[in-house]
C-alpha cells in the first residue's frame, strides 16, 4: 500500500478527476446532435411570446453596499465574540455603538 499511496494525494486525485471530467465532456460532445440553425431555434423562449431582445446593463452599486454591510457585521460579531471579560467590556459596547452609527450612515445614504 505504501508504494501506491501517492495516488491518494490531493494533486494526483485532482488531476485524475480533471481528466475524467474532460473525457466525459468530450464523450458528451461526440454524442450530442449537431446544431442546425432553423428559424427561431436560437431565440429566447418566453411561453410562446415574441420578446424583442434588449441589452440590460447591470450595476454593482447595490452589491457594494450589501458587501460593505455584510463585512461590517461579520467583523463586529468576530470582535464582540472574542472580547475578554472584565472592564474592557465597556470598549466593546462603545465599538457596537460605532458599528451601529456606521451601519446607519450606510443605510441612510442617498
């Protein structure tokens, strides 16, 4: 068993499964029927309705607000969860107050 133990190492297992995935992908592409461009075959299906295509530009503005809020909450929980007992607890209460004000500034920003 010691001679073939390297087969169980993560890099070798990764390469094995990567090769298996490529083999399955190649086999699937050989088995799939060839695409023929006919009429509306490549158009978006919307329950039989003809919907004209429009370009939609997504923005990340809301994502950054949510990501900042999420980060602030997780850091606050981590800090509060690791505060030792004693008189330093008052700093934790002050920290929570500052986090609350920061979240309010983030939420009420127009």
